[in-house]
C-alpha cells in the first residue's frame, strides 16, 4: 500500500549522532597571586570609598557633526603650534562653562555629608588609561584657560601618564571628572563618582549613524553618548539634566563657545 504523505523514510530514521565525550578540562598553567600595590592599590581605596555614594545616572546623546568638522580644521592649526588637539579639550572647556552655571556640580561634600563646599577652581580630572593602570590627573583652573591651553595641558599630562611620571601635584585637587572611553570603544558607561567630588561624565565612541535633520530628511550624523553619574545626596536629576543640556549645546553648536569664552 502507498505510504502516508509524511511517513518517515529510511533516511530520516537515522540514529542521532553519539555525543562527543570531552576530556575533563585541565588547567593550562599555574595560578598566580600578586599583591595589589601602586596605582591599583589607590584604585581599591578610592573605589571602596566611592561605593558609599548613592549614585544616580543620567544619559543623553550628543550630535557631534559640527564639532567633528570644526576639530578637523582646528587640528591643523594646533599642529602648527606643536599641539595635538583631540575632542577632549572641547569636552573639558564646555564642562567648565556649564559648571559656571551649575556650580553645585563642582562642589565637594565632607565625609559626614554635612557641609558642601562650592569650589572656585574648575580642576577637571581626566580618567587616563596608562601602562600603570587608571589615573586621574587634573587640568587645573579650566575656567581661565582657552581650548588650546587645555589641549596643551592635556598633552603634558598624557605624556607624563604614559611615562608613569605623574606626580601628586597633577593628581590632587580634582573637583569634577570626565572619562572618555571612546578612544578605546563602547557607547555607554557607568562612571563612578570620586569622593569628595559629586559628579562625573563618561563619554562613548563617536559613531556615524543616520538621524533626521531639520528638514526631516535622513542624514549622516556623528553621535556620541554621554553618561553622567552624580551623588544623589547633594545633586538632583533636574540639575544634572540642565547641566548636561548646556554642555551638549556647546558641543552641538560649537560657535556658542565664542559667546561665553572669557
Ligand atoms: N570618539 C571617537 N574618537 C575619539 C574619541 C571618541 N569618544 N575619543 C578620542 N578619540 C580619538 C581622538 O580624537 C584621537 O584621534 P585623532 O588622532 O584623530 O586626533 C584618538 O582617538 C586618540 O585619542 P587620545 O586617546 O590620544 O586622546 P584623547 O584626548 O581623546 O583622550 C585620554 C585622552 C587620556 C582620555 C585617553 O587616552 C584615555 O586614556 N582614555 C581612557 C579613559 C579610561 O580608561 N576610562 C575608564 C575609567 S574607569 O576605569
């Protein structure tokens, strides 16, 4: 008799392949224990303290299209003056201009969270990946520096960091920090506030993606994500958001720098 339409044929009745028996995993080398010291030990201390802070996060995206063009032009000018001009000096100067409007983000809180000191100097710490590990030297008094002066100072700190020669003078008195992980990769980060500071920003990689322009047409845009963390005992979300909006405005429309630079 004819077989039913979906009856198994001799080919589909093949037995399942036997499972592969794996040899028990053997360690390739030996365990190695090292003592935590130097920069890593300092990171243990700082991050353990930081854990006491009730963090809140706030993120946004920044359209960097105009700044990408502007930096391309200014990079050549900076090179003529012997300086490397990355995006960081713009991020740092824009942060300082925005801190002038929202000074609570440049404040220090004491250990018992009873007093808040509004810091006069904008000493902006820059998280730096060095052969020794994470260090955070500060570009000091950014409120009085031009973008090019910030670049010069950052160049100096970066050279010292790479050579493992950053001293206490450069590593102390940070009042606010930025951590740009975008030169390595990634989009979002969750930065950790370093006490006694109350806020920090983390920057992702600038990516070329489609966005609607002002004519509602799809165009190519350079987008970067920013992730802010703040100490929620002394900073509220609305203040962080207003600060971020202003910082973002300077970067998205970099001509506005001209109006507020002193
Ligand atoms: N998106 C796209 N490109 C970026 C970028 C970003 N967010 N950030 C940097 N770049 C580019 C720079 O423009 C530069 O390109 P050009 O040669 O065209 O100028 C290149 O990447 C290398 O930049 P850089 O690293 O030498 O300089 P920088 O000023 O941008 O950054 C520093 C300096 C110290 C922030 C960075 O070197 C660094 O160490 N980042 C890691 C920080 C870190 O570890 N954070 C985590 C802290 S928590 O553990």
